[in-house]
């Protein structure tokens, strides 16, 4: 009869574990709209790293500005007032608002489609049925966050998933619809869902944006303000000329700087779009990070992957963060971050 003590021990362990659970599962509610905006891949027109104006675009390019559809957070169901983006998060650019959940939570996303295209939200790593939401319509999505969507045994206290629109998936992403959901392990989260062993989270999108594959390419071609040279889709080099290599939608150092403090436990979530055809190689100058438990200052992130890397900045200054794939770097896939003492 060796079963009984084993069962009793298991029960005791289960009771101990459940009593040790520090917080109740929460319902986390977000109001997110798909908004049409005019996006500029190089606002200001200056190469903030090399100096001088950004390089001229090749023949066949429309310009630096394109209509896009971005996810943006609103304060409530009226969708009248946007959640303000603090200056410290201005770098997030075209990346959608970051959502947080803890394993066991329920995530409720009220979605309003203020774009001219059918669109919606799905979350990678999370089961759910999807139907496209027509322009002007709304839908509420509810996801229960299972352990199988949370950190694995070799992960830290949190991981990230992309959320996206799966109507015409790669085209939706090239149109601009992509954001991050961070899922924290139960027992490792603050009340707001952020991991308690991290002081600062920086989700960042390495994106090859292919405007020829945007669902708004027709509208962009037809707009003389955005396409002053009246480039047509049959123009020579059209496809390659309208690809932009960006970090959070910015090229040539035009991304507002990420600012972190010396000693601050900083977690970078490097999200690579799934519609690109190249891996990226983020490289941080000035500090090192731990990625997969290994010390590095650069690593490769494949198409459709998200890498998590932890940095404790110890070297104040303004530093480069760029892609080390040479053709991407030459095309402006570079940004800066600042470490303040
Ligand atoms: Cu790259």
C-alpha cells in the first residue's frame, strides 16, 4: 500500500502550491482599434546616425510615406480617446500597443475596425476562432491564457507572442497590423502583469515592410501626395524599391531613442515579422545581454520568431542598435538607444 502516502504527499504539495499562489487570476481588458494613418519611415528626413539627409530612394519607389493600418489603444468602449503614448514609449512606432497577461488570466480585447479593410486580431500561441471584422464594425475577443501559452521551463519569467490580423496574413502585416502580447508566469508577475524580476520591458519590431504587399498599395499609388512621381505597380524595380528595412517602422536612426537606466533590469523582446524573407541579427553596441542563458551582444532572430534577451546596462551613453545583416544595415535598419546613469 505504497499509493496512499504518495497521494497524500501530492495533495499536500498541491495545497501548498495553491496557497503560495500570490494573486488571483485577473481579467485584463484592452480597447484596440485598427486605425488608418499615414506613416513616414524616416520622419524628419535626416539620417540621425550618419548625418545629412537620408539617402535618395531608388527609381520605382513611391516615397517615404504610406497609408498604413496600425493597432492603437483607446481608453474605453467609446473609442473616443487614445491611451496616451508616453515619451518613453515613443520608440514603439508602428508596433501595436503591448498587452500583458499572466498564465491563468482572461484577456478581453474590444476591437474596433476603423480602417477601410476587413481586419481583426488573432494571437499567436493562443487558440481561438477568427472572423474578419468589417470596416466600422466591432468585436470582442476573449482568450483564456493557459500554461501552454506561458513561459516554458527554459524561459525566464515572461515571453512574448505576436498579435496580428489574419484576414490576408502576410499582407495584413505589411499593411502595419502587428503588436505584442507579453505572458508572464503565474507567481512571477506584478499586479499589472509585468514580470516582477524585470524593471523595464522593451518590445521592438525588426520589420522588413514590403509596401508592394500592403493591402493599401492601390490607395498609396493613387494618392499624388504620397506618390508624387506617379509610380505605377508595373514600374521597373517596383517590388524591391518599395521594401523598407525598419526597426519599429523607422529607418536610418529616425526611431525615437529607447532610454534605459544604468543597472535597470531590462528585458528586450525582439519580434521579427513573419512576412519578411530574411532573418535579422540585432546587435547592441555598448552593453551585453543574456539570450538563452548565453552572454552575447548580437544574435540571429529568424522570420516569425521572437527572442527574449536580458540586459543590465552598465555603460552610459548613446549606442547603436542595428541589424547586422549587411544589406539590411545599408538600407537603414538601424536605431539608437541611450543608457542614462
Ligand atoms: Cu535585418
